[in-house]
């Protein structure tokens, strides 16, 4: 199977068969139905609910994992998704149930965390990793990004080539006073970490869908991550698995009105909806229609957008390509574009806002021949339904297609073109234009004309590379925030593609005093006064009981805790004001301070034990018993004895060195005297050999035949620990 966008393949897919063995339809029509139990859609409480990676990025074409919202830095546990770049076929698996048993989460809570072993599969296909608890990934820096380019280090030649390029030529024009709309993509960082979280990019793994096809162990009780999980021993039902996905979808859609009202309060009137709002909706095997189950919720979101005058758009991922030579890629792209068109149509917005709800698409790869790729795009574009053609717009990219290559195609096929300034500074035609924002302004009339032909409000994208970027590959990375405005028309709808999302828009508002800059203020670190906290009732102290009754008491306490957790929060703040920043609008956090979004982690100091009278504590805070005290005294005595032995050994070595030095001195003096005149006669008269040493018995230990022995070896320690005394000859 070809590569798919992140919203379509979050993990290695599994096949799906009906009970009669026949494959299901490509996209199933859903029917409205009520679920007996409401699934947990909060990723902080349910490990099966994940943050969609594309929504965390600056844009769907972001090149690295460090361009994502730092969930872990904001004190939020995260989970990762599987390999989204697999080319394996969806129909390679043969035994669904056996694979689900090896990949889905167990009925009971696992005692050990970690990755599951790969299940055997044909054609080396990887099985879906089991869903882990959020705690297993608390230390992970960020999500695993299927689009990551890997190491960003460039070799010396690449750096030299980048440094030798002509400097960019930028315009000094600023579109002030600003009359347009600023927007951000997919995720609101402040609302994402509200309590409860508000965001529209909840997703899951396919393994979770397969597991939820089985009924709960207790259908009369709500699902619980450990106490009431799906019972895989009971028969599976496709309807149950689809209900699980639809609950995530509806939770995503119902949070959009809250995001729109939050944006309107702070002067933001432009939002890109997450393509992963409906997990696996365009999937070949697990896809489904949005109507009728999501029709009412989407219409309500569109109604709020119409009342506030906000613009909504979408941006299918980089794997949605209409110029690919592979039929499977084209089929996937057609399904994905059909899904996005249905999503925007169900918003039921007024005519102009409905026309402005466009789908931004990249032309994709080159595949070795640009002319052939353009011809394939023309052929596949002709196959699109009119509803998709009305919304499709093309954007220049930072890998293959420049403005000069894309603009003629847009003019030919009557497709609006989105100018991305960041991409243009990386990929452009140096024979016709210079890098920077000045020369591209000459093409504004042609670019804007592609929008006016279809009566759609123009839009542009703006982002900036990181300051340390040098090469083209490094400059693809988006800076968390932008420092200036591009030289666009002052009434332009400008999408700011940055990792810090709405905070990057706030940064521009503050820098240039744009409309809405005085509506927000800095957050108090780790403090949020716009959330309702649960009621915490103090626990009663229970007296000591017999061993048999203690277990029953613990079970009663667990049931009491569950009841307390299910109690409603204390209604001190109205529901519509929760997460809105309060009357002071404290929703801005400085660059790099994502941790301000979460309460400060509490550090509980260990309790010091009570010390009975006459007792002492050791270094670890334990009470010293008589046996421990005796052991400590013995250890102290052994330590003192060892120190004495070490001192005696050091003294013996010192004396040995002194003996060696004095023997060398005596030997040198005798040799000098023996060389003098008449030394031999004097030596005989004095009873001394010619070498100056007396023939009488020497006092030097070890002397043999009147010769001076070699210097003694280093003296070791004797049993008494005292060094041996040494006498030596004196002249």
C-alpha cells in the first residue's frame, strides 16, 4: 500500500472482514444510534485516545519532530503512533482475531509496561503496538514523527554551498494598518491543557477499534481502563467498534464552537480545522461517511462560525497527491479529498463563507519527470467531483514545485493558488526571481486573479525558519513564532504556520499593535483561575480492625473513591467561561514556557518517623536498634584498625627510602677517597681494603666479604606493625 497521510494511517493497519468473509464496502454509511455507555474521550484519562500528530505540527508538511507542540514540556503525558510510511498491503493479514489478541490491550491491567513483541505476519508486515498507559511515555521528549527527516546535520560542502548563495532581497513594506484576518492551524495550546481539555484532534489506533468491537465485561457499567474493559472472549460486532470511533469524532466536533468563541474573544477570526477530526474516515478498509451521525454537530459548529464571521479551512496531508504514477496513491487521494469536501459541506455556512472554506493541497512529488507529473495531475483533476473542484487550491512547496511552475498550472485549470512565503524562499526559480519577499510582489496580481475568478477570498501562508538554519533542508523547519509580517495586502487572510499556534498570532499582535493586542495578558506560571476543580472530601480515619475486615474496608474505600471521581465539579465558574482566560484574559505564555500551561508538579516530602525516647536515627532515617548499633560500632573499630595499619605501612616505606639514600651517599664518598694518592697504603694501615671499606665485620646487615650490599628492598610491615631498624657504616 502507498504512503498515506498521518490522519489516515496512525499505525500499521489490520484487515477487516465481515462474518461471511467478504470485504466491507469502501466507505460505510453510518446510522444514528445511541450508545449505552459514554466512552472516555479525554486523553489524560484514556490511554486509547491519542493526540493527532499532524495537529501538533506547525503545518502538515513540517519536516521534523521538534516542530511539534512540546506536550511533554507542558507536563502532559503523551503516547506515540506507529509507522505511517508503510507500503504493505492492508489485506496481507489473514487471522484478525489472533492478531487482536496479541496487539490489543489485555483485559486486566498489565503489570509491566513496554512494547509488545511483533506478531508473526506475512510479507514482513508489522503488527500494531499495544496501547500503552500515558505514564509509560511521560519521559518521552515528543511524539514519533513519521515525516521526520532524521539527522539535520549537514556536511561541509552543503554548508559552504548554502553560505555562498546570494543574500535574500526583502521588502521593507509592512501591511499596516492591518485589516485582514490572522489564523493558526488545528490546535489551541491554551485550551488543549484546560480542564477538561478542548481540542478537535483526538484519534486512536486501529487496534483500539478492533478491541472495542467486543462488549464490555459489564455492559451495565461505564468503561474502565482496568476494571471494565472489552471482553475479547465474546463475539465481536463491527457496530461497537464504529461507535467507539464516532464518539471520538463527536467529541472533536463539539469542541469547535468553544475554540471559535475563544478565538473571537481575542481577535482571531481564522482557523484551520484538523484533518484528523474524524479518525480513519478516508481509510480504504475502515473508512466511513460523516452523515448522518455528525451532521447535526457539524452544522452547529458552522452556525457559530457564521455568527462570528470566522473563516474555516482544511489542509490534507502531504501523502494526498494527484500526480503520483501509482494507482493506489491516486485512489487514496480521491477518497481523502472526498472526505474533506464532505466535512466542509456539512458545516452549512453562508454562501461566501462556504466558498472560502477551501482545501489546500500540494502538487506532491516529481517522480523523475515534472512534465509527466503535471499531465497526470491534469488527468486526475478532471476526475474529481465538482464539489471537490470548487474547494481545491494549490500551494507552492519547499521541496519540488516553485511559484513559477505552479502558477501557470493554476491559471490553466482555474485553481486558486496559495503563496507560502517560507516555501518560496527555499524553492524558487533563480533565473526569474531572487530569494526574499521583494521580487515575489511582482506576481501578486496573477496570484490574486486566480482567487477572484472563483469569487473566493484570497489567503496566504507565512512562517519563518529557525535562526540557526543554514542549508535548505534545515531552513524547512518552522520557527515556533514569527518576528514580522510579510509584505502582503493589508486585507489578506494570513495563516501563521508555527508550532506555538495561537501564541505566535499573539506575538505578532503585540509586536505591531494589531487589533486585539490589548485583549490578553500574561499567564501566571502554573496557575489557571478559569478551571473548575473537583470537590475533594476529606477521608475519615478508620480504626484498626482485624485482618479479615481490613480487606473489606479497602474494597469499600475503592468504591468510595470511584464515586467521588464521578461527582460533578464544583460549579464556581459557568461552563461557557471555563478555559476562557478569566476576566483578565491571562492566556499568553512567553516563548519556551510551555510548562506554564500545567500546574506545578507537587513534590511530597517523605514523612519523618517518630523517634522514641532514647533512640537515634541513622543516615536513612531508620531507628537504630541494639543489633544495628553493635554492628556500627564494630565497623567503626575495623575502620580505625585499618587506618593504623595503613599509617604504619606508610612509615616503614618512608624509613626504607631514607636508608637507600644514605647508603648511596656513603658509597659515593668511599669511591672518591679510593681514587686519591696513597689510598691503598693507608687502607692497609687502617685495615681497610682499597675500595675504602673496612675488613672488619660491618655493621651493615647483609654485608658479605667486606663488600657493600645493594640497597635493601622496601621494608614491609612486621607482625608488630613496626619497621626494622638499620645500622650503616660511617667514615
